[in-house]
């Protein structure tokens, strides 16, 4: 079930990134989706990072809240 959720999440987030971002231009990719399992969002974010070579933050809408994950590029550090 988790594998299926991961595949569905990756596919829908790939579509969301293409619709909500300009993957060839944007320095950071940020996208939202509805109706997905948030526990696999990090895996989908890693897939987007690998495909586009840019940091990605992906969020699942849950009512009025957004739950998500982000992944960056190796070798890049940031301070919060």
C-alpha cells in the first residue's frame, strides 16, 4: 500500500510541479496537491529534486492546513 501511495504521490506531484512551477527556470520548486497520503511526500520531493536538480517543497492540502516535506541538493547548507 505504501509503494502504491508513493507512486501515486510522485506522479501527481510531478504533474503539480509542471502546472504550478516553471521547472526549467525556478530556483526552488514549490507545489501543492489534494487527496494524497502525506507520509510519502518526502519521497516524492526527492524524486522531483533528482529529476530537475532543484530544491523542492511539496505540500498536501488537508482541510485548511498544508502538510509537506522538502528536499534539497547535497552539498548545499542553509541556516534557519
